[in-house]
């Protein structure tokens, strides 16, 4: 959530930064007007409350000095006090309603781009930061798409999954299930070694949790909701893990907090019809290892860079070629101030595809979730900065392995780092 005080004090600056996401998409004027109305009522209410308190004291003093309750002066003060109470009873709900309108509007506004985020209109203006593993890139027209080799090996079955659920689900069979499980264990082990504390959170989450991590109200259509409860299927472990600390004041000594979590994730993929309809790239249900950080604002930029490195480490250990892209303002996610995407090479398509998105939200989610920290010996509290990224999307990693490790005879080599988890070297 944007800082209302910042909007109030620097509306032009905030509007200019919002315009970097797309001119005309977000207009601050309704918020500014409502805020002005609310503050005018607040001033009136404050003055009336002060006068009401003053009247109470005057009546008490006069009664102590011997005045009778029916004294005309006391009665006049009481009449004035009753009039003030009537005015306050009208103003208080008006102020409450204006505050609610402001908060509702604020929830629809995205985060401000970081000062260092490249300015651009679309993904075409994203900036490539670096590449890794060029020596592993396969340029082979005979490489089968991962879904084809997976079906040939009998480890992926989309047809039977559709019979159970609907399209865009997959059943992993035999070595396919084992490979998925191996990847999950391998990724968790690596991130735990890197210092992350593992969490296994609920995957059914309430609306307040989704709102805190900016999925609601913006992305309601993207999520699956339970019909009879205020519960949703988690779209990513970012939601439950970040919300572990919602409405808490942490001590500065507790920071930074680094968590990793494996969860199944569920997304409706609304608006993506016709895109990646085959294979493991865009499913309604998929597994993912998520990295989540809650940090001191003074270290969030360094923490962001190290989070990206933690995600990259998995690809490097698996010897999967990839590149790192910095998203421009026009392609930036709703809640992110700055974001790097990791894109893995898929030889059947002859291009890189996203496998991880690593975002720094600064205090955007912390404001929505009221997650603060306090330094010893200092007054007041500050909002933490939250960061997260995939470490990695498991299905997309499997897709990359099935293509990059594909052999001419229709077999698939297992990456050396995964062989101890699989107990074999090749999928046949």
C-alpha cells in the first residue's frame, strides 16, 4: 500500500512515478480529494472534542465550588455539550466512511517503481543483466518439446489428468513423480544450506492474507476460492509465509528473517487463453519453492541481490543455461518496486522462458499487512521491507531438464546434482 502521508506531501512526485508504469492508468486526484475532506472533518471533530472536554471540566469545577445542577450557567454549558455530542455523532461516521473509501482506493494502486528500475513501456524494454551457461546451450532442431519426450518416457500424462480435473493439469507417473520429488528436496536442501529456515505453511488462506500480499483485490480472478468459506487456494507460498508476521511488531534483532517453503500453487491463469496450452509452463496447479525475506529497509537492496543469487545457484548446480532480466517500469509486477526475472533456456523453442521472479516490495506489503519492527532504545516503529522469489518453479525446472539433457536416442540424462536424489543417471 502506498504511504498516504507521502501522497499528501508530494503528490506530483508520486504521480510522476506512477506514470512510469503507464501514463493515465492511475490517478491520485480521487485519493487527494477524499483525504482533504477527511482531514477537514478531523480538524472540526478535534476542535469540538476539545470544547466538549473543556465543558466537562468547567461543569466539574463549578459543581465543586458550590453551584447547583440547575444553575442557568451550568445548564447552558450542558446544552452546549449536548449539541457538540450531536455534531460529533454525525462527524465520526462520516470520517470513518471517508477513511474506508481512501483505504479501498489505496488498495487498487500499485507500488512505486524503484529509482533504479529501468523506465519502459513493455517487456520489450526490459534489460538483460547477465547470462550464464552459454556453453551448455543446445541448438538442435531435433530436440523434442518437454511434453513430447515426457509422454514418450511415460512420466507425464496430460490426458488422464484432464479426465480427473480439466485441461492444464498433469499427472506425474513413475520417474516423473520421482524427479519432481527429487527437485523439491534438492532445492530445499540448497536453500537451507544458504541460511533459509524452512516453513511448511497452510495452502488454504484467508482474504486478509491475500490482501496483505497484494493479490486482492487486484488478482481475485487469478485465484481459486472455496465456495463456503473465506478461504482461497494459495497462488504462491509468498502469501502464507509473509503473513506469518502480519500485525506484528518485531524487534530489530529478529531481522533479517529468511524463509524457504515448498507448496503446491494454484492459479486460474485468467486472460492467458491460447498461451502455453501444452506442457508444464502454465498449469493451474504446480509446485514451487519460494524464498521470502523480511528485512531492515537499510539492507533491502543487498538482500534483493543475494536472493537473486540464491535462485541462480540452483540453475548453476543443475547446469541449466539462463539469463537475468531486470524488468522495466511498464512490465513491473503490481506490488514490486524492483524485479529481476530468471529465464531458463528451452532448446525446443529456441528461447529463454521465465523460471523465477525475484521482487523487492520495499514497505508496500508491510503497510498492507502491518508488519513493523522496533529498534532498542528508539521511539516508534518502522515497516519492514519484504522480498520474495521462486527458488525455483519445479515444473518449469523439470521442463528445462527434459529438453536440455535430452539424448539422441530418446533418453534424458539426469543432472549430476540430482543423481543422489534419484538413484539413477538416466531416464529411459
